[in-house]
């Protein structure tokens, strides 16, 4: 039985999907005005791992992660850089996919953009106004919080408590300080869309409601995000969505990951401890960063520092060593009467059972990783005394397949060779070589470009020309 901690009920609940054998997940995506930081990365990795595990367990998963591509932060950043806001957001959407790939985060089934769903938002807002749940003032439209009886049920606080403790802008035009914007009248120089209330743009909260309902429908299974989104973002999503739906449940389970600190302090630019994934992957392979982030249960706080990354790098190297040892053993010829591998296969079965038990208990990736290391030890022990045999080879292949399969649930590609200690130097050299080849291609010097590609291939390095640029990888 799979159990999930539901923020709404504040306890673990048995997971019962809306439709048997299917899982629908909406995870809040980035506001695209900069490279995403390590705190964002944790949330993206958490729900990527959850998605992977459901697939491993045989569910058909529909996974939606949006892009907020129109927002105050985007507009302000675009103004600073002298760019069109939509061009700026487009730039950082592309950068998102680069950094997500470095962390082995799979693309969602749908990546809706807010700007592509304005019509859906307008229909929701018009419905909320017609039901008396929203009102218009000078081209702005606000949701009237006190008209929704369940407001505060996700954060566990009453409207009066929220009002006394909320940090909200004073706006005398609003009926209540907690009332939040569904539509914002356009200011000079801002992007806008036509609406019944004049030129404007959507509020942040209505974007996710419109997109999640469009692609997953009412009562979808899991809505996820960082712990900082419980209030006001997700609280407001529930109010406007369930108000729009005229009853029923917007999302069945609410999941939120814990915060990240840096050297025991809150991450902030003023403290100089604000790190983007682009910064970190310049120093550490993305697999190391991922392994570090999934090594702690998603609801637990996590402190980020270089020393812990180094420890994760060494731990991950042990898993790569296991993979390499098996490959070397399988490459050896022999038909002797060595161990047939029955005990190894029992160890595989036990490790998979432990892994599933850990993940079924609210996606405990820390214990799941421990099961993976236990299997690694058993495989290493078998290989150390291994005399090649047909039965032994078969057992090793099955063990390696299971080892890789469990690693893949955590987003780890354990069939890749161990990372070199000189990765930074190799990366810099590869950047130089790829730059020379790119220049040759621009000059239509195809013989030189082909010679570089073929030479690298002979050295065990494969170049891939993609729409995002040239990528390289080592051949197995």
C-alpha cells in the first residue's frame, strides 16, 4: 500500500488514484526570469522522482509542469536588461531545459505556458464574477476571500488569523486585504491582453488553476510544489478553482517539499549564498547534484554545502564502480562451474522489496538509496569471487538490470562509467574542442569538423548536435 503525506490533512494517507492504474500530477514550474536556483531544483527533482516511481510501479502517469512566463518579476527584470518581457521569459524557458537535462529531469508530458492560456483564465474569471466570488475595480479583478467558506484549509489557519499575520499591500479599493488579484490592469510599457475589464494580464494564482484544470480536469491526483507555496499560492488556487467548479475537490493530494538552506543560513543574494544550478554544475556533475538532493527525504529540510557535495560525489562513485565491475566480469570468457548466482538473485529480490517499501512510505528516497547501496555490496561481493559461467553471467546481467532500474527511479544513470577526478579539466578541454569544431562548421570547413568528430569518436567521446547546441558524452 502506497502512502503519501497530504498537506491538506497533515497526515499520511493511502494513495487511491482518481482512475485505477493512472496518476495525474501538476507541479508548479518556474517563473522564467533567471536561471533556476538550487531551491527550485529540489522541487523539480522531487516531483520528477515521484513521477518516475509511479511509472516504475506500473501506473500510466500524466505529468504537467507549467511555465509562468508573464509576471511582475519578469517585467522588472526585462526592464533592467532592456528586453521585451516575453523575449526574456522565452530565453529562460530554453535555459530551464538545459539545466533540467543536466540534472536528468525528464520533460513533462505537457509544459503549458501562462501566455498561451489567457482565454482559459478569462473564462474562469468571468465565471467567478458571475457567481459573486470576484469583483472588478478600475480594470483590476479580485477574488473575494470571505465568500469562499473553506479559505485557509490548506494552511490550517482561519481567515482572521491570516489577515492579522499576512503581508499584503494596502489597497483601499479591495474589500479585504486578503482579496487577491485575478486580473491586473496594464501599466504603461507592460505586456497586456484584451479583456472585458480592459487591457491587462492575469494574476499569478489564476494561471496554475486554469492550466491544471485544462490538462488534468477537476479532482486530479497530486498537486505539488515547494513549502513556500502553501500560502498564499496554493491556498488561493484552491479557493478560485473550487469556487469556479461549484463544489468538488480541486486536487486530491497536496505535496510540498522542505526548504534548502546554505551553510545553515537561508539562501539569499544579499548574503552571497544564492546558487543557481548553472553555477553548481560548473563545479560538479549534474548526477552528483541530483544524488545529493534525493539523498534526503523530500519533506525534510536540507542544508547545502560543498563538503556534502563532495561526500555525495564519492558515494555515487561507489555505485559507478559496481556497474563497471559487473561489465568487466561479463566481458570475461568462461564456461566454468563457478557460482550460479542463486544467492545474488535472492539479494536482488530483497533489495527491490526494500526499495519499494521505502518509496511506498511517502517516497522515502533516503531509505531507497540505502537499499541500492546494499545491493551494490552484494554485487561487489559476488564479483570478487566470480568464476565465469553461463548461469553466473545470467545472474549478473539480471543484477545489473535491477541495479540500473532502481537507480533510474532516483534519476541516476548507473550504466555510465565513473566520473573522472579531472572532470573540470576535461569539460574545459571539450568546450575548447567543440568551439574549434563549431568555428570550422561556420567556415564550411567540413573536413576539419569531421576529423575532430571522428577523432573524438575513436577516443570514446560522441558528439551530438542538438537544437540547444552541441553535447558530448563518453561511450560505454
